[in-house]
């Protein structure tokens, strides 16, 4: 049963930034337990509203009220790169539990000890580690990675840890600002499911249409400095708004016709004595008529991709190819074909090799074996979200384009920018002052300047608002080249992709079902695999034979060898972790200097995982053998 008491009451608030009003008499009431999506144009004040709710900014007028002692949580910045493990970092996010656990170690008063234990039981403190681990797993961290220090992970991954921490602490009011921007598809789908089940109130700023359709039950719309709460998901809101705009446009047209008729009468007869009184009457009617403004057309966030020259299919053909790093294959046995009109989405959990495959297709990685045949004049455009960081902060979009196309006239350069929704103002604005969406547009424009035949897009919708995402869908659908997509935006994938490749277990295969089936597959927790494991455990094991003394000695030697290998890999891991914790590593070469060290760390962790598995297996074999070994006669008799 849904609660109706208000969790959040916003009453007639006003607030301005540098003289520009963001809120004027804005009001809204969010009931307890509601899941709400906050939407509105970029720059309209959505993030500012969150800061006002948290009390970080002072209102100019009005009031924001919350229940007494209500806890507010959100992700404001990434977790620091400390030596504390991911799991312990998330556990520490529940400050009450952490404080009670510390106090329990030193409390001496019996009554206080009883109170502490009662409260720990109330908040399920003993199940906390399992809950924290489940959240980290849902956001893409393996059990082994959860034990690693935060310093071993890059900023984007530490943002996931920060998100895990706030979800674990379960505040009464959860405020999330674009939480899927640093998640992959699998993490975004897990978050949707988690938020839908979250037991308290959620307000989420998002441009992810899938999340706004599946995880929330209401939309809070910030428009014209006012707030309006619409019941239903985003599609319901969009339909309602379209109907409102249609009615408003019709009323505006009727009023315009009426005004024209009255004005025509006034113009014809205001100086004619016999009609003067009627003309004056109509003039007063015109003056009193409150204008009905037709709703502004949605700002055209256009994308204009230049069509490539035609090529004969296939444009890329792989036969028995493998690819990886440092002589170690990540993907093997690749038999794939890309045609000139393909729309392919790459699916697969984080770390399976989607980006590696994209780089291989783009020609940025050479195959380790097998053959790759490319069309002779093939041109590939590559967009990855980190490329926005490679823009020159002090230069304008016009400067970037002029350097890439030095022979093009200024008017033609501006036309190219306008074709990607960067108008006259943005063309002359330094990149450091552009929004994230504007930087993404500029990067996408630079990636498509030479009319590529194949466009590879790795998370292209981060920082793009919903209108821009819809414009990207339209542009990609109309474009005559091939597209390969890696994205957490299910709406984009559903509308653009007509082929799905699943990257899993070092292989790439066609996913024959649709994206909805893939979503259910991810959320099912691989139930078929679990059922098969249960079935295997239910079978009777054959009676073990007795191990000989020589076999046991050999197994002990194997255990020592495995243990030595684990120790050496742990030493390598600690050295690499120390190197990756050095801030200077990320300042050099715009952060690119860290990439080979991170890759090496990943390789060492994989090797350590395998070595520990071998060690455990060797120990199990030894214990099993020692348990079945024939004891000396004296011991048997005792």
C-alpha cells in the first residue's frame, strides 16, 4: 500500500543565479515512498533544486520542508582513492551501523550494551556485509574486486562505489543526479530494478528514458521556473505534454485570428465617424486580451551526419581472429561480418571485452591471430565518452573545427557546427565553459568530419538530454552508413539496433532474441546455470579410492608451488596498486599514462584469481587424499 503523507513539500520557492531566476513561485508535494523522475531543459535548475533540498543553498523566498530527522542521501562526488577495500568503504556509508559497531567493542554498561545489540538487530547489522556485496555486484564489481582497495580503480569506477554506498545506507529521501552516466547497460538495468523496489522516497534526475519508464511512477517537470507533478512514467508524461501543447497551439491560433480580425476592423474604421465608437471598443478589447503564447517548439538538437560513399559489402570480415593485450587474448575465434547498412549493438557484462572488440573493428588494435579483411576505402569514425576530455579547454568549437578543416570558409565551419546543434553563441565559447552535452556534440562532429562508412559509438548519450537523444536516434536511423553501439541507453538501442552481438566468455555470438529478453536474462541471475549446478550436486559421487603416500607427497609439493605463485602475484599486485595510487600518474598525458598500468593490474588480478583457484583446488585434493589415506596399523587400532 502506497503512503500518502508528504516526504517533501516545496512551497512557493524563488531562487536566482547571477540575476537569472530559476524558480519563481514553484511548488510541489512528493508523498512518502514515491519514485519520481525530475526532468526539464538543460540549465533549468534541476541540480540546483537538489542543492536547495539538501540545504546547501539558501532560498530567496518560499519554503522546503521535510519530516523531522529524515535522512537525505545522494552522490555528490567520487569515493577517494584510499587503501580501504570497496566492501569496507560501502559498509562505512551506514554511519549509524559503523558507530554502533565501534561502541559495541568498548561499551561496559549492561543496559547500554543491550540497547546497542537491540538496535543492531533492528537494522540487520549482521546481514550488512551480504547486502553491501550484493549492491556492489549489481553495479559490476566481482567478489575479488570488492576486496581490492579503492585506489586500484579509476574515477568512474569510484563513482560506482559512491553510488553503492548511498544505496546501502538507504536514506529516507534518495536524490540521484544522472546515476546511469557512469554505468554500463548491465549496471543501468540492475539500478532500474533496485530503485523500483527501493523502500523509501526517490527523486532521480535522468535523461535515460528506460529508467524513467521502468523505475519511477511520477514525473516532476521543471519548466518556465515552475514545478508540475505528473502521475505515470515518462511516456505517459510525454503524451500528456503533447496533448497540452496541441490544445495551447489551437487556442493561440484562434486568438491570433481573433486579434487579426479586430485589428483589421480598427485599422479600417477608427477614423471614420460612423464607426469610430465601434473601432474604439474593439481597440480596448485588443488591449485587454491576454496573449496566449504558443508553446515554443522543442529546441532542435540536431545531428547531421554526412553520408559516406557507397562500398560493396561486406565492409569488414573477420575469420578466426583473436585480440587482446600483452600477448594474452581477450576474445578468440571471431568469425564476424559487418555490412554497409548494419546497426549492431554490443551486449555483455563489464570486462567481457566490448570495448576491446570495438577498438579491433575500428583498427585501433591489431589482431593477434586470424584474418581481418576491410574494404579498400573504408573510413571509420570512433566516438568514446572519454574523448571529450581530449578537447582543448581554452579553444572554441570554431577553433577545433578550423584546425581540422583549415581550407573551409568560416561560414561553412559555422554551418557544420549548426548541423550538430552548436549555434552562434556556442561556436565562440571556450570548451571549458561548454556543458557536457555540448562537448559531446563537438566530439561527435569531429569523429564524423570525413564522412565515415562505419561509426562506432561507445556510450554516446552521456550528458545528452532527452531531446538530443531523440535527435541522435533520428540521425542514426536516417544515416546511410553502418553503426556499432555500446550503450546503457535501452531506448536508443531498441530504436537503432537491428542486430545484437553478445560478448561473453571470450567469444562473440549473435543474440537471437530481443533486448527485452536480454534484460530479463540479466535480471534472472542465470537461474538455468544455478539449476544445473544444483542438479550436479545432487548426483552421487563415486567412492574415492585410498591415496598412496607418494601421491600425498606429490600433492603437498603442488600446494607449496601454488602458494608460492600466489605470493609472487600478490607482491606484483601491491606494487601496481601503489603505482596506480600515485596522483601524478593521472595528471600526465591527460590521464593516458595510467592506461597500461591499469591494464597490467587487470592482467595480474586475473592471474591471481586463477592462481588462488588452483591453490584452493590443490588444497582440496590434498585434504581429500589425506582423508582417504590408509593409516598405520597402530593408529587404526587406537
